[in-house]
């Protein structure tokens, strides 16, 4: 299959939902929807075309380098378009939150020589992942099913 035919079947990014978000967009709209067989949960690789690469031995044109913007999943489908949300996450050290239980403190707060028993402490682990925004995505970038 020729490069032109392969690229004509790819979806294009036609709108960046949260383009003004400080750390980059989490959602994109592509120009294919239910009419094209797109369903909720379908996964896509979003990419832009970089420079054409030539084989150093033969000089043959290997085509454009795909500049990967991230992977995403269809979260909304319309007849001729669909919204994709990033699925990639970055791990960070999990945050912890200490919760002091005043009711437990009152129940244990027996004064012994002027010392009050310490409060009950519960430790809670918060989510240690953040969504990774699409990287340098632009209108006209491509999306292919994965």
C-alpha cells in the first residue's frame, strides 16, 4: 500500500479541546466518528510527521519520521468525529496524608500527670500518578488505531 493511501485512512486532529491548559492538552478531537467505525474505548497513537528519513546504505526514502505525541482512548463518539483522551500516566512518588482522629483522642485523652494521650493517626496514600498531556500536538497531526 502506498504512503498516500495509508495516510488517507488515518484520522486527523481537528480540534484541541483544552489547548490553553498550562501543562498541555489532555483531549483532542479527530475527524472520524461512528460513521467510520470508531467506538468508545478505541485506542489511537497520535503523531505528527517529521522529516523524511533516507536509508544510509541505499539512499532510499524511508518516509517521514513519526513524532509521537502520546496514546489516547476514545471517550466520546459523534457521527463524524470523536474525542480522544490521553491514557498515558507518569508515576510520581505517592503522596501520603495523615489524618488525626479527634474522637479517638477524646476517648484516649486520660490525663496522666498532665500528659494527654496522643491522637489516633491514620495514614492514607494518595494517587501516585498524573495524566501525561499530549506532547506538542498540532492541528493536522494524525491518529492511527493501535
